[in-house]
C-alpha cells in the first residue's frame, strides 16, 4: 500500500500538497459537489505521478495523456483536501489556476490571504479554525459556497465583493449584524445560528 506523505504540523511541504491534491478526469468538468466522491481517489495527484514514474498501468496512461508532470501538477489540480492537519499558516497557493474546491477545516488558520491566487475557487470550507475575519475571501470572484462555522469571525465586510455567493455558513461565530448579508443578492442559503445577532430588521 502506498505510504502517505508525513506532515509534522509546522508547514505544508510540496509532497503533502501533492498527496492532498486531486485532478479532474479526462478533462471532464463535473459539479464542484461531486469532486470528492469515491471515484476521485484514483485522481489523486501523488498517485498519478507515482504511476508515471513506476509501473504505469491505467493511472500512468491517464496522467501521461493529460500531460501531468512533477513541475506542472498544480495547474491540473481541481480539489485540495487539507482537513484536520493542524497547521497555523497556509503556504501561498500560486499556480493552482483550475482549483475549484478547497477544504481547510479543522486547522489553526488565522488568515485567508494566501488563498487570493486561487481565482477559480468555487467552494471553500474553513470551519473550526481561528479566523477573526474573512479578509482574502473577497478576492475569490467565483466563490459560490463558503463554510466558515466555528471560528471567531466578527468582521464580514469582505463578503460584499462576492457577487456569486449562494450558500454561506457562519454558525458559532461572533457576528453581531445582518447589514452585510442584505447586500448579497445571489445568496440562497444563510446559516447564522449561535452568533451575537439581536436585531433582525436588516435582513
């Protein structure tokens, strides 16, 4: 069985990112909600690159035909699953030009600013971190879903920039006003339980 890249909690190495990265199948663009299904395991970047350098097989053929290499794999990545790794700072995610879904839940993040190069990002999960603000999220123009429950978020002005945001979860935070949410015209689902909101007239 293939050994997973080790992570010591201090920094995200290239090997760890590669182990947690997944590419799309044969150029087929699926809904973001399907990107973590059981079939996605065969599209793990580390597995595909290993197949190229190893025995090959069908995984190696897929990777070779797609043009995947050790130097360009970031551009092929569609999903990053970085849950529960307990890191406090995110490395700058440059080169992930087709990244559409990132799960950063269960870490110790205090900032989202290093996500700003990921301009194609559609879904972002950052529950159970140490975020006090959503600064950086406003620079993700394609973002449609944001799950940020169980943080320390009190400042949400960044959300005003997200014209495509349709689903927002901010349960168990420190939000005390609905003013910002009233201007999110694409918003369909909003979850705000366990915050500091007392006045509902703004919504």
